[in-house]
């Protein structure tokens, strides 16, 4: 005979699965059990809204319809297809994983937790999602939505920012997940967290399991989940340069490729350098000011001022000629304030950048350069901040 606790867990699973099957959103990756499609969608959905992902998913699958196609794709095409989603290491890891599957699994997605977890970029959540949704395996898939839902249902005051809380929730789910509807159960928790059991102003009256929710019964919904605050991203002040071509490059601007490793590796960008706003003012860059821009990563915030100059002025403006020769006398004169202090070495004006981010390489660092026009710049994979800047710039050029 079942205990009351076991009965409640059975009811919880049953109600959630029935609700999901009747009310789930019609999303393209839910129209198939293809593990490749499910994997792609789950990677894209990390830190990204569903509405944003849908067109990216459809385009990605059309361009790279199989694991083998992804494994063999040119990296430039891959980055371009991902452009705008951010967190570009995700798609690079996907290609590495695809190559692993092509070599070790005949181009197929593994169907065991042990083998799928060996693939680059696949952690416990993604493994659980693919195994349960595509293969029907009763494996937990615990993301932020699931942590919030389970914390409220079971009145858990564990800090969900800590790994121990995730382990506890995974263990709870292992005792609940129905073997004949594992995928729908996992998706029901995700869907509930996305649509009803939201972080703020949850719709408890519409919740299919409010009668089984301990936080709802205790009036503690707004207290849960407990989550310690993440460290605020540090600010970095940068100067970015729109270098306009002349002569044969009239109407074009210069892009530079980022280094092979680190943040935004091998993507294209406007030349830029880490330089305090005070130093930028001291160098007289404000006379060439175009716009402000900002880009926020998980642990760093780029605050940019964007300047415009002609290619023949790059030596004076950046302090470095495009050919990467030594600084000119004019550039050297700009290196010091009125007291003789070297602004580029003064820690008040330029900070040391961690290797993880590679912000602000200088023009003579050996990076690959390319001239682009209003017709060709979108052919290059650029981080969102430079997409916004160049979109604004070329739109202004069309109307001027």
C-alpha cells in the first residue's frame, strides 16, 4: 500500500504530465524526437528566450541538418549562423561534440548518460533533456526553471546557486519521474516554470499542482527559491574605432579578427582598446566621437565610446599605423598627461585584462584585418555590440 507521500508524488507527476500534454506550446523542436534537434534546441535555449531561439533553430537545422553536417561545417558559416545568440563557445563546443559523435558513434547521439556526458559542452541538464525527451529515459533535467518549481512545491530553502541544491532536486525527481512519460514530465516542469511558476508574480491560481504545492499552502511562494546574488560584472572602459577607407577602400570600414582563444574567439570586431574614458578625453578622441555602446557578459561589462577616423589618420588617432610600425612622434606625445605620467600604463586609466576575455588588442598585435562595405559587412560574424554599432553607422550613411 502506498504512503501518503508516495501518493502525492504519483499525483504530482500525473497532473503535470496531463497538463503538459494538453497545454504545451507548439515549438519546432517539440514536433520531433530527433535527438540532434532536441540537443540543438537545448543548447540554444541556454540563457536565451524561446521567441528569440525559434528562427535561429529553424535556420540552423536547415543549414546543418545532421550531426555529420555540423561536424563538417566551416567555422565561419557556423559562427554566422549563431550570430546574435551570444555565448559563442556553445556552438564551438557543439561542433567538437558533433565530430566526436561522427568518429565514435557513427554520427549518432549516444543514448546512455555515461556516453553522452563525455561529449563537449553537454552537462547533466542537457544530457537529461536529450535522454528523456528523445529516448524516453527516466533521467532528471534540472535547469533554473525546474529548481524554482521544485523549491516551491517541496518548500526547499536550499540555495539554488549551490551545487548541493541541484543534486537534492535531481534526487527528488528520480523518485517521481514516470518511466513511461519521462520526457513529458521533465518538459512539464520546464514549461510550468516558464509560463506559470515564474520568478515574479507567479500565476498560482492557474497552476495544475497548486493543491500539492507546499509553498502555496504556507504562503511562502514569494520567498522561494533562495538564491545568493551573483557577483556583479566588473566594468571595463574601451575605445572602439570606425576606420573609414579612402581611395580604393572608399565607403568601407576596417574590421579586425579576434585572437584564436578566449572570449569571442575568432570573431570579427571593430578595432578597439581598453582605455579609460579619462585617457580618451586626454588624447582628444572626443573630437571624433560617434556614439556610446555597451555589451554585458556574465562577469564583465564593456562600456565603449566609438570614434570615427580615416585610414590615413589611424596613426595619429590610435597611436599606431595600420601597418603596425612603431608609434609616431605625434602618438608618443599623446601618451602622457601634463605631469608626464604615461596614461596607457597608469592603472587608473588602463586595467589589466584577464586572459579569459582578451579585450582591447592593439592594432599591431598580428590580428587579421579586412575592409567591409555596407553590402558585405553582414557576411562576417560579429558580436552583438559591433552589429549594433555598424548597423547604426551604415544606416546613417544611407540617409546622409
